[in-house]
C-alpha cells in the first residue's frame, strides 16, 4: 500500500510519535502511517510494531479516508448488553431507597444514601459486605 503524506500531516504525526501527552495507541497509529509513507513493507512494519495485518490495514485505510483526524480515536461500537430501560432503573432506585425489605435484618439505606454508590449495602470494617 502506498501513502503520500502532505507536509502538515507528516509534521503532526511525527509530533505525536515524540509526545508524551499523546496516548500510546495514537502514537502507534501515527508510526504505522509514517512507516507506510516511508515505503517500508507491510511485513517489516508488522514485525517492528508488533501489529497484525488487519490492524495495520485498518489504520492505513482510516488515514486515507479521514486523514489525521481519523487516527485520533477508534470508532466506538454499541454495547453488546442493552442498557436497562429508564423506568426499570427508576423502579429499582425507588425500591432501594424507600423502606426496608420484609426479610432484611440490617438495612442502612437511609444512612448511606448520600455517601454510597450502592445504597442498602452495609460494609464491615474490613470492607466486606454483611448482606
């Protein structure tokens, strides 16, 4: 595959490779594109950077499609697990924050409500749950 970089892109990608403030994945993507532009073979790039052929091709193509901006972040995918419906979340919160369940022996939701990410759970001094 052949990539011809414009000077602005080359400068930006070289800056990413040297920068400590740029994430490791973004630096790796920049190196893939720079090495391709230098004319190195796919085999050499894969061996040097420790990436697979599909990964290398994905980022080269992303650069060709979107330029430097396309290398900044991977595309996000929807979660495999659908989120709970809002009405179900509200129902669980209401049940948790109001009253004590019939079979409960220790229910401290009222005391921990403002401080705990998990209302209704009581923790021991060692950090374990007593529920």
